[in-house]
């Protein structure tokens, strides 16, 4: 069973992801590979502000390790 994060948390992370993509000039696919995720959860997050708690935690961990 998937537990989804709040839309506000997802929106905050989506903004950080977009900013990071622009700074590094990389695609969603390349960013997902760096995070150890498939591209689909990142696309869903960016398009719909919807992500599982696990995805949000993975992204947060990645962002703090930069």
C-alpha cells in the first residue's frame, strides 16, 4: 500500500527539483538516475504535486547530501 505525502510537501519538493534541474541543466531522467529512482515518480511529482512518502524521503535525503 502506498502512503502519499501531503500536496503541500510535494509542492515544496517539486519546486526544489525544478530549481535543481535548471541549475544543473539536466533532464528529469538524469536527475531520477542520480537519486536512484525511476523517472515516473519524479514526473508525477512535478506534474501533479503527488508523491509517496517514500519518494519524498528519498528526494529529501538526496537534496541534503548535495
